[in-house]
C-alpha cells in the first residue's frame, strides 16, 4: 500500500488492518522496532518497508520548519513609516536586555546613558552617547548610524553593530531599539528601551517585553538602569524645547 510508505517517525493514518501499520501500532510490531507480534498476521515486506527515498526531503522540511520558528529566523519589526525628524532629539536608555556576557557581568551596576540623535540629509543618524562612568563622570562617544535597506534600519560597523532597528516608537515618549552585534565570531542580541524622560514609560516596557522572546531573550537577561544626572550636563537642551531638538555637546 503506497500510503504506508512513510518514515517511522510519522503516524500512518491511511493504513488499515491487514495491510500496513505504523511500526509501534498494536499489531505487526510491539516494543522495539523489528520485534514481531506472533499473534498478528504476516506483513508483506515490500508494502511495509519505510520509503527511505522520502527521508531526506521530509527531514529537510522538518529542519526548515524548526529554523523558521527559532529566534534567528524571526522577522524583527521596524517602525512603520519611520520618521527620522520626529525621532531626533534627546533620549535616555532606561532599560537593556542582551545575551552579551560583558553586559550580563556589569548590568547590576549600570546607570542610564543619554543619547542625542540628529538626522542627516542622506538618511543616516548622527548619534552622541553619554555613558555614566563609575567615577561619577560621563564618557562621550560620537557615532553614525548608517541607513540600511529600509527606513528605521541602520548599522554602525565602527561599534560592531551589524543591524540596528527602531522596532517601535511613538516619538514623544518611548522607542524600542533592536541591535545585533558581532565581535569576532561572537554574535549578540540587544534590546534597548529609550525614553524621553529618565523613567520607565509603560507602553514602551510592554513593547520590549513582547519583543524579547521573539529575538531569543528572557527576563533574566534584562535590567532597568539606575537614574543618574552624570550626563545631563553633557547633552544640552535648547530652552523651550522639551524634547531636546537641536541639542549638542556642552
């Protein structure tokens, strides 16, 4: 019966008694594969042999199904109709999640960095980071996020950031950033929660929590960062501009 030419790992729903049956069914076989049931009728060998010619195709299909369900194959979102002009200004990094070991080793002592974003005519983003240091100072780093294949997608090879995405943002309160880094042969995944104020914004936190398992991160790999004013003087805001548009280095 051709319907029974299947690999052993799959149930043979089209089989009927007296012809061919799944190897672990109650008749024809029991226990370990190949152990005959003496009370069952003899089975035609040609009909019940697994079709090993189908095995590579079926296994490949199963493998690709599993891979597509894994975080590495998940499509990371990019904010629809991303507007760099609305995204510009000052942000605080209030939360981070990552599988990077250096981050895991230091996350409990980290404080909120600040970020200044300035769009360019080319579509790139000029970035100025202010990182609080253990001695009470603020380390300044300039970077460029180079525009990628779509609006809201960037890269920063100088910092080994191969894929940067503004996954979600409402521009006025929060942004969820997705970042992939590659240092040598080591790849890491990051989620960063940006906020316009140095405090957690609930909708942004919810978005980050929803995205984390899709990219292979779990709650134990994240941290909400301690508030600090170490970098507030590093990135100045223009008077009358609550979002910090037009900011620069002091």
